[in-house]
């Protein structure tokens, strides 16, 4: 038994001494509030992060698919601007929570869903992050394939010894493995230092994208034939296609809206995540989408057929031969490879690592969770998922329904129910008298609201995957992110109004500037919490000297109030 215990201790990750056995399953070094020494992301780091993230194949294909759907280039671009501006507002809303209190998505979710209730949203996000990691890695492998073929054109003729139709050939599988292995070293880098990768990507990838843009226009014989392609839709069909384009742009951000606190918690100041994200996201993604729209339209002019995948366009360029063509394709494919790497880390590996840390904090940290994500990503055979029926692709895109309901609860809880007030140390406490314990650690209000946001879209989702449903349900589903968010947030607010939750403020009250390096162990956390946060009625004199009322830290729905002096 002694050897087994020592072996378990060796597997355990770094943690604060003095934690109870229960707390060991609630926190570790990667889950705790980020101390000042690791708050290294400034406003320009977030600008670089989003510029880097905007240049990826998925963003390119979403904008190009609008052209395939029948919109003109300018109509598609309007959809992109509107969709990503709305997404930026959601991003800033969740990012502010992380930047203010320096906590990630798993800890943020505990305030609304409960200490243990938050595990379900976390598990949802972790599973999808692993699946997307595999799918995005496969797409990254296709970029590597183009790089290798640019050097050795005979690589396209490698015998298909594996004989798996969904792989498109052994050469594609080899390329996928190379991308997968090449990604592993970057999973080892701590999150607060990975910003340097996004800085490099922000300089290199946009330049290659612009070069691709110019190249395609020249091959198409100028911009004239491209922009004069007419709209194919009119009337209500045009209107719904515009809505579909806007919702596709928002759905592209559904996962990042939820997990933005995982990066924002490393911000030096809360304002670093506001304008840097609110301006850069719509601007960066609009520029990328514009390039994708024009290149896709150029392909229609050049090849007399619609091609919405930029990698297929590059493959056509290689078929034309010539050393200049091959060099150009190599550089652009290299940029797309770097783009896929950065996007996979930002949207998937870090998110999965953080979520897995919350699921097993005693034994997993972000680094270990990221490597597990990579292993799962290859085990799910992503080449099958990518090549299978459109139902699976529809399901992945429709996952924004579930994430919008989670976002609705979290945003409503922070901004409208608690008015910015969180008791940080209690987010890491399993005491039954804690404000986030609710009922056995689960908030029934949050789950009722979450399920309501999903239910309104269930029928329409069934129609999206092929079942026959009423047209009204289809119309509702076409607005799935908005309907899920509005219903879940509205339901949560009403439930909290009639069944109040503890630890809320009567006025706007963010106390994140007092989160330094709090001790989370029970014997010290209480004292520090009382002195720094004043949640049990003691007076704390801070900036301004004004008074605010907050509910008692007890989880019982009583009317006891404590005074907090800022």
C-alpha cells in the first residue's frame, strides 16, 4: 500500500500544500488564479493572437462557402463583418471575466453551474476540443502534403499501401503523421509563453495570404471578372442565405467564446482584452475572409468550376507545373501549416488541456492534458470524420447550440445576476456552506436554463441532419446561436430573480484587482478571504471608499447581507 501511495504521489502535479483531499480535485497550479508573475499578455499580444488566429483554413472556407451558396463577393463580405463583430462582443464579454479575476473557463463556470455542476460543461468542451484537434490536424497534414509535393512532385504517386479510401492515399497519412509529430513540441510550452508563436504567425502568415490573393487575381486576368460575378439568389432565399453566412461566422467562434478566459486570465490588465479583441477580431477575420472570397471567386474564373477549399486551389496550381509555381505553393502551404498549428493550439489543445485539468486536477495539468488531447485526436481516425457524410460536419457546426447555452448562463450570471462580483477562493472550495455549493455542488437554475437553450433548437437540429421537421423549427434553428443564448440567459435570470443565489452585489462590483496570489487551503483561505474580499461583513477600505452590499457567503438563500467597503 505504501508503494502504491508513493506511486500515486509521483503522478500528482504541483499543488499548494495544505489542501484537503477534496480540494486536490478542485485546483492545481494551472487552475488557480494566475499570479502577477505570469500575467504577461499585453494588449498587443492579444492583437497578434487574433491576427494569427484569423489566418486559418477554416475561416477561409467559411467565407468561400458563402460564394458557393449563391452570394456575391460583397454580400459575403458584409456577412463576415456582421458575424465577427457580434462574435467579438461575446468574446470580450467572457474574456473580461478571465482578465479581471485571472481565472480560466472551468473556474468561471463554477460560479453559475456549481462546484461539481461545472464539470459537465467542461467535459463537453474537452470532448469537442479533442475531436476538433484531430480534424484540424488532418487539415494541417494536407498542408504538409502540398509542401512535400512542391519539392518532390512524385510524392503524389506514392503507392497506396494502406488502402483506406477515406485517407485519399498513404501519402496523405504520412503528411498527417508529420504534422501531428511536429505539433508535439509546441504543446510542451507554457501558455503564458506560447504568445511568441502567435507573434511569428501574425507576421508570416498574412504576408503569404496576400501573396496568394495577388497570385489568384493575376491568374484570373484581373479583379474585373471576379467582382462582376452576379448574385444567384433573390428574395427570401437571399435573406436566409445572408443570415446563414452571419451565423456561420459566429459558429466559427462558438468554442472560443466559451474558452476565451483561458487566455484572457494571463492579461496584465482587464482593459488589455477589450479594444485589442473588439477591433482586431472583426478586422482581422474580415481581411482574411476577403482574401478567401476573392481567391475562391478567382478559381471560378480560372477553372470554370467552384472551388471553396484553398488547398484544392493550390493543388490545381501544382498540376500546372513549373518551378516558380512549386516554390510559390510551398511558401503558401508552409504558411497554412503554421496557421493550422497556431489555431489548433489556441482553439483546441490549450482548451482541452485546461478542461482536463479541471476534470482531474490532482493528476493533470495543461501540458499533460494537451498531450492527451493529441493522442485522442489521432485515435479517433479524423480522416474518417472528414470524409464521412455531411451529417457529421453539420453536427460539429451545430455544436454551437450547446456552447451558446453555456455562454448564455455564464454571461448572464456574471453581468446581470452577480454584477461582476465573485468570491474567488470559494470557487476552489467544496464546503457545503460555500456560495457556489448550491445543491450537492450543482446549480439546478443553471441546468434548467442550459437545457432550455438547447431544447428550443433540438427540432431544427434534427432537420439539419436530414429528418423532416416543421419549417418554423428550421427558421428558429437558422438563428441557433442567438436563440440558444437568449433563451438560456433569459431563463437563468428569471430563475435567479425568483430563487436568488448567494454572493451577489446590489451594484456593479468587480474586486479582481485584489486577486494577487491567494492561498486556497482551508486553514488560510478563510482569513485571507475575509481580509482581502470582505465578503463576510468586515470592512475593507480601498479605492474610493464607497460602500456596496453583497449577500452572505453562505449558500442558503437567506437575506443576510454583508457590507463591502471598496
